[in-house]
C-alpha cells in the first residue's frame, strides 16, 4: 500500500493526485466491507427471520441456549417448547430459537432423502454391532 502511495506522489501528480488516490482507496475499502461483511450478515438475518416466521407446532427446535425441545404452542412472539421425558414446558421468545432440527411438515422429497440416508446408515451399524458381539463372546478352543 505504501509503495503505491509513494509511486503516485513521485509520478508528479502533486498534492491533488494524492487526495484522489486516498478517496479511491477509501471507496474500495467501503465496497470491500459491504460485499464481504455487511451483505452476507444481512442475508443470514433474513434467513433466520424466515425460519422463525415459519415455525409450526410439532417442530423440534434448538434455542440459543442449547435447549432442545418440541414446539407445543405459539402465541405472538412467544413459543412454548416441551423438553425431556416428563415434557417440561418452557416459554421462549421467537428470537431465541436458533434452528429447527426436525420440521414437522417437511416436503415429501426431503422425507424420501432422509429415508434413504437412514437405510444406508443402518446397515453398517448393524454389521458393527455383530462384530462387537462376536468380540465379546468367549474364545473357542481350536
């Protein structure tokens, strides 16, 4: 950066050329911050707002505090979730919901994809459990 400033000052542009270069550099910094910091953050905020507005009863959610539960009621800006085996109910602000882990009314295409994933992962797990059972069994004399 310093090299560019020295080159501009040494090229005979005078004091006016350095001022223009400073303005151009300032504009480039503002453009950089907009495209790499501000714009992606606004996009994330918009996606989070859409997710929070599409919450439905029965969805499984995770709060910003890490509490996992199922939505049992939605009233205005508050959401009540049930957690644990005894189904304790806790009220949260809608803005405290970080993500939806299980969407109750998911499209059929997503359900088919989840079913195929479950089928793929079930087979190796079953084989591994068979190996563990065989390893735990007493060794037979040969």
